[in-house]
């Protein structure tokens, strides 16, 4: 009588040859090792999710320093510090400095909590920050101090429709401005 589908021919289902328990064991260990390695690589690439709380300082319109660590606000893009925009009548506006002041004013209100996931290409942690129930990333976009960069599309649409912040000016999206003004 065949046990587990193996008859006296030594062939398994689908015509596979039965090689022995020791080979099965080695293959199983190899698969487990591969899965462990893949998990370790994935954990390294994503980075550990962690949370920091404390007093923060703005570096520019979309990055801050919290407990000595430089963080980039995830899902938004603010004008670069040296970037200028144009107001009605052709008057230049230092919109990069304005974005930094807006973030600094928010951070000055109290303790900031940031959830940090993976890192950006410069090694800064990508963070979603809040003060109490206020989502700092979303607020910067909804007030027009930053644009959506993969998230917060609804907040950007509302700010554009209301003509708030950057949307009351002529401006180049920060990503395009950086490409045009590479160091």
C-alpha cells in the first residue's frame, strides 16, 4: 500500500523522485534560512518604526531636528530655504524662508511627537509628526506652506482652491526648483 502517495517505484506525486529525509531536511533548512535573510533585509530597508517626543526646531519648511536627530516630514515638499516665489504685481517673496517660519511657529507651540519609519536617501528619518491631535504634515499642506509629495493630496487641493499660502503666489514646485538650482 502506498503511503503519502509514494508507491514502491520510489516516485512521488507528479513523477518526482523521492531523495530521502536528509535531503528534505537540508532543503527545509535552506528555505528557512532564505526566509530569515529576506526578513532581515526587509527590516533593514524599511527601518524600525519608532517614535520620538520632545521640543523640535525647524531646519527648513519640511525638515526638523528632534532630540538631536534630523527628520524629513514624510509626504510633503516645502520650498527650499533659498527659493523665492512671485506675488501679484511681480513682487518677489521669500517663500522658502516663509515655509521655515511657518513650521517653526507650529513647533514652538509645544511638544512634538514624530513616528519615524524608513530613511530618505540622505539618511534622515522620514516622519509623520503631530502636536496632540494636530497632524503637522497635513497642516503645512492645508495652509499652503508645502505641497503634497505622495500624500495629503486632498489638503493640497483645498489649499489651491482657497488660494492659501503658495497658491496665492506664482511658484515652481520645490522638486522642479531643486533640479533647476543644483549645487
